[in-house]
């Protein structure tokens, strides 16, 4: 009978997993059907992904974006999304199945997050060899604020390969096999091509240092089977090494090109030192650190006011943390504690002298800011694994039942009093406290009743999140208006103006004193930065209304002798004088005091034969050189 009960408990795991996913999808239905407006960085990243996917399905690798910042080099944005990740093709598949691109993109994000949760479950199973601990880890991640983070940020693109790399590396160290090594290599390649991999390598190296420091006597025995496998499979390891080196090429090329200074981010660059334009000023770094109050403020005091960008882990994790204070400390606890603590101190930026020190002495720390990402990528998953380890220890611990019962009741009663005192409006928080208490009491007094214990555990984990995360839907109205919809559709037909529109553009003639320079773009080419620094905004906005201008007169202007006042005058009056930076064009003056010719849709001596993100092929039948 005992074996039968055990089998039925095992059968409940896939049931609870499927139910949890269905509940999660229901809670985020407003996101998947594209009724909710994307926020923060998630919105521009939709544009970068759309531009890339729309071009790549046409066989064009988009090195340039004609629609961004009035023409912009695209490589910086490609690096950020990790454009060589083959899973992006899933968006094109969803799109071909009939979903709009916006819905297809969100389905991709949801699937990518569920893939991270699946990897987290397997990782926890490898670490703890305990089903309930692994299920707890996966559900805590699924119902944490990571669920809403991909509605507001792009950092999910790094989380999924990071978790799967951790799983494959752990599996390989435990059971050296080619499959696990290849999985670790593939996920590491995806990480190397996504955004700035320095975040990941900081996390990896710190974890290895903490692991090696705590488990130092066992390290040789831990890596000996892996070293033996690598030595016996030299050819396979060599191929993997070559693939890894290839994945470093895009980032290395971008860092090399950024030294030329042809394209950079003026906003991120302010206050930075060094020759490379990709470096970030220390003041900009300090703007993106971890704020401790943001972790505990709404998490404990106002969970009903949580927003997408607020850190949140279901309250069951903290109940387990409080109860676990009486459990025996082991080396795993110590590794996770040290690892999270070091990253937390680094993430506090100017609140401590630590980050300023490593910013000055470790070169790659000058290339990235937003150190709060350490909270999301490393500290929250590490905290969840810490709680899962407490569950494993709690289940296997031998303790005095009466004493432990008193301690468990006291911890839950304290949390209940705290919630009542804070007037917590999340009703299911109290259900969580009751279910958590019931689960622990069942484990203490009836350890053989696994089905009942698993039911209480599942309810304790998902009860509060179903209300907390479900409230997000009510805060975002179902219709955000057309102004809130992305308009990133890539056009392959240039919108040439009519002759009447062209004449209105020529007659506009903005005044040079009408306004100051335009605001800086987030990222742009050097010439565009110089233009908006020296030419009034109305002049630029009027000038770029015409896709094509044909000049009779040409004047060479050397970079060291730029007369921007003269350029601005010519642009404001649409003079028939082009200023050319390359002396290959030579100089030509028509001698006529006339305006430039704007190409219209009715012109027959100028045709666009082909147009995409990288190429522009024209056919002209001019009677004179232009």
C-alpha cells in the first residue's frame, strides 16, 4: 500500500505542472492576445526583433535600419537581441500560421520563458534529486515577477540560455556525456552573441569562486571524471572549442568597430574614459543599481500594488525561509549565500565603494550598466534554489516533532499577524499561510502521506500569485489606443511625395533661429550626432521629409573645417548645393541660385529598382551629371 501511495503521488507531479501552466497562461491572457501595451525596454526591442525577422525571412541580414533615427547602423541593436539565436525563427513560424507579428512575438516570449522554467526544474532536480524541491523551484520562478518582466524588459533573452547552461554544466559534471557538453556549448554560444555577455561571465566566475572556496577539498574529485572524458574525446572537444570561438566573433568585431567612433551612444558615453565609444560613464552605471527598498517595499507591505518591474517571489518562499532558520546549515547554503551576497553588494553601485573599485580596475565593467539585472538573472534564481534546498533538508531532517511543530506554528502565526497589521488586501495570502502550515504539519506528523503533502505544497506556492499576478490584467485597460500600438512594419516601397507635397516642402523654409538642436538619440552614427548638435531641429525635420534630393552643385567639405552654419543655411532654404565629405565626387557649381530638386512619384527619369535594409539600386536617365 505504501508503494501504491508513492506511485500515485508521483503521478500528481505532471498534473500539477500542467495545471500550473494553464493557470499562468490564463493570468497572462491579456499579454498573449496583445491587449496589453508593452512597457519600458520591451517596446523598442519589439521593433528591433521585428526589423530583424522581417528582413531575415526575405534573405537580408539587416546591417542598416532606414527607419531608426533617420537612418542608423543596426549592428548595436542586433548584438542586443542575439540575432543568431535560431529560436527567433519561431516568431516567423507563428506569423506564418496566421498570428499577427505582435501576437507571434509575445507567443515567442511566453514559450521562451516556459523553456527557462523547464530548464530550472531540471537544474533543481539535478542538484537536489528531490521531486518536490524541483517542483517548488520551477513554480516559484514561474509565479515570480519574472512572469511579468518580459512584458517590461528584454532580459529574458539572457535568462533562458543562462539557466540551460547551468543545467547542462551541472549534468556534465555529474554524468560526462557528449549531449550535455554539446548543450553547454550551444547555450554558451547563445549567451556570447546576446547583449553584453559580461553579465553572465561575472555571474559564472563569482559562482565558481564561491563553489571552489567552500568545496575546495572535493574539487579534484568533482572534476576528475569530466577531465577524463575531455581527454578521451579530443576531436569532439576541439570542434566544440572552435564553435565557441566563432560565437565570440560578432561581439569582438563590434567592440573593435566601436573604437573607431563612427557609431555610439552619447547618452551612455557621458563621463566615460578610454578610447572605446562603447564604454559607459560611472554616473550612468550608478543610475541602474539595485535599490534594496524596492525588494521589500511592495513584496511585504503592499503586494496588491506590485508592478511589472517590481521584484516579487511568492510569500511561501519567505515562510519556508523563516522555518528553515532552525535547520542545519550545509555547504550548499553557504555557497548560495556567499554568491548572492557578493553580487548584491556589487549591484548596490555607489552605495558602497566596491563597484567603484572594480569599475576602475576590471576593464569589462566599463561596458555595461543596469547592475540591477544581477538581481533578476542571479539573485532571485539563487534565492529560489536556497528555498528549494531548505525543503529538501526539511523533508529529510530528524527533529523533535513537538518542538518543530511549535516553531512552525510560531513562524506562520508571526506572518499572519504581520499581514493583518499591514492590512494586506491580498486575500489569498492568508490561504497561502494556511496551506503552508498544513503542508509542514503533514510532513512532521504523517511523512508517508505524500499526496496530501504535495497538494498543500502546490496550493501554498500558487495561491497568492494567482491574485497578485492576476491584478496586473485589471490595471492595464484592454484597449490602449492606436497611438500605443507599435508601427515597426518594414516598408519595401519608398513613399515618394507628390509634386504638390514636394513644393510645400520647398516653400516651408524654416528659420535658423526657430529652435535649438534636436535631442540626442539613444544610439546613432557620428555624423547624425554632429548634425543635431549644430543644426536646429525644424531644419532637420523639414529636410528629411524628402527621400531623394538631386543637386546640380557640389562642394567638398573637409571634416576638420566643417562650416555648419553654411550647411544649415543651405538646408533651411533647400539650396541647390550638396556638401560632400568625400573628395571623390569633385566639386561642381551650376552658377544658378535655385532650389534643389525633390524627386516625386511622377518623375520618370529616376526610379528605385530595389530597396532593402542594406541596398538601394537606382535607375536614372538624367541628361546632365547630377
